C-alpha cells in the first residue's frame, strides 16, 4: 500500500467554514511550514492557491474538510485548477480536557490525517452528480412536508364540528383531500365552523401543491437518471429514486478502490460477530444510510416480484438464517452488482449485467 507521503512533497490542510478558510502547509514528515487564512470566495481561493504554490512548489495534495458543504466551492476551484484534492473527516482531537482547538490547529490536523490515512477519500464530483443530488433532497423535503400536512388534516377532521365530519365520513384519503380543497366559507355557520373550513381547505391545498411539487421533481430525476445511467433502471427492483441515490453516493468511476469498499461505504458489508462456538456476522449500522436505504428498498421490491430472489431467501432461511440476515446478504450482492455495472468501461456498457452476476455471495 502506497501512502500519500510517498507520492507528494507536502500537504495543504484546510479547515473550512462558511465565511473563512484556514490553511496550513505541512511537510511529508508532519512539520508545519506556514499558515494562511482567506475568505471563502473566489479571491480567497486564488490566495490559497498562490500560498500553496509558494510553500510546496513540487507535488502537493490538498486535504479538505467538508467538501460537500463549506469546502465545496474550494474543492471545485482546485479541481478546475488541476490540483489533487482528498477529503478528510473531522480531525481527531486530544481526548483529555483542555485540548487546544483553533482553526489553524484543525488545518494542521487535517493535513496530518491525510498523510497517515490508509485509504484516501476522493471528493464527490459536481456537475450532473450535484444536479442529481439536489433534486431528490428537495423532493424528500416535499414528501416529508406532505406527510405532515396529511396527518394534520386527519387531526382537523377528527376534531371538526359534527356536520363537517358527517360530510367527510366514508371518504378515502384522496377523496377527502379533494373535498376539503373545494370547501367554501359558509357565513351562516358559527365562527368555529367557518375557521375549521378555512383550516381544512388551506391544509388540503397545501397537500395538493406538495404532491404536484414532488411529482415534478421526480420527473426531472427520471430524465437525469436516464441520461446518466439508463442501464441502472433496467435492473429488477431499481426505480428512479433508488437509482438517483446510488449515482449520488457512487459519484464517479475510481472513487472507490473496490466493490468491497463500496459495500462497506453503503453499510452492507458484514461485520464479524463470532464468539466461542458461534460463527456469525451482524448488520453494519454505519456508512451512507441513504445509500443503504436505497439498497434496502431494492431488496424489498425484488423479494416481492423476482422469483430468483424469492428462491434465494427461501434457501437462506432453510439454512438457518433469519429473514433479516437474508436481506443483509441480498443488499451486499446488490451493492456488488450496481458497483460493477457503474464501473464498467464504455465499451462494455452495452452488455447486460443481470445474467452474469451471482445472486448472492
């Protein structure tokens, strides 16, 4: 395994914030060469790049915190400038009380973290991948708000005056929402009745608007997924939302060193939990939980519609595995399947992958 210290002459660690950036130039031996601060804007990025070229004129690498949030602008700027960038997690701080903490110290820790890391984390790309990230996130917000609005509407109906409850009794959810959206003020009624009608109408209209927003965003997601990886949608059980999350988490070819690393990132790699005469594996509760959720959704759909998956689950349960362990094995296999599909060279993309991949490890 080749460490970063063997490939570069130094590392620029950056502690990122909303408005400011703190940088530290560190040699391959961990010695601090210089510090710099800049604003988180285009001029600040230029200043940090000039600082890096002055302190480490040879081969260098940037170690950034938060490349998907406060460090996103700097990471995109450095990538366009041809600089090598890796992402570091929040640097570990001294466990004892009274440990020092400043932005400059955190920048040094970020650089040293990259120098000693066994596996470097490559930042996710922007462009199409970032466009695909913001749409599902916004859609999920609309779906969550819609669910909250539906629950609120149900509560309003339960406590509504009896004549309103009689009008809505027996109607299904969609019919009740449509009926409430068409309600009009009734001046002859009491103030309680009139205000309840207004609350029901406002809530129902909000539900309809959020549903329309979610549908519009999903249509945009389908177009992006079909343009980026149409072969992903041809896999059984993979819908546009799950495919979008897989593409967002995977980002680009070469980001993960192997399919095992991708599975570990997705939280689907089994964790040994053996003791004494017991030899077993347990579920992994770490990793990208949104990616894990997408794989879990694919597993549930396949268990319902795919005969091969049904037979596999039956065989695993016969062998003594619990349904939860069988689902864990399926998620691990699907992680391998989608990773191999996305990592294939363009010349191989026309081949089908649903036949030549094993059903389970």
